[in-house]
C-alpha cells in the first residue's frame, strides 16, 4: 500500500558481524554506544551488532566498523508503519 500521503515511521534494521578478540571489544563497544546500537551475540573472536535507524545512520556505523574487519552484514531495507493507527 502507498502510505506516502500519510504520517508514517520509517526505519531500517541491520545485523553486523565484526571480527575481533578481547583487545578490540572496547573500541567496538564505544562505536556501538555512539549509534545507540546493541551487541546481540558475542563469540571468542567476533560479535554481532544490531542497529536500527535511518539509512544514513546505518551506513555511517557500517563504515566505521569496516576498520574492525566486518565479516557479515544483513540489512532489511526500509520498513514503514503508519503512525497513530
């Protein structure tokens, strides 16, 4: 359905798997906190980060995480829902 003529919320969801042992986790966590993202899984040499927001916000987070060997990235694309209904 075309909801563009009505008030709606629009966001994107991304999951990012980043390689890095204990020595890199603090730096990665600082980036995660800046973007109000969260760590949803931790393994000995990697972590999975979940982030929601506008496309440019997710793009910025992904660019910063590429410095820490991003292994896998999945994105939903934009999803929307009508407001106030």
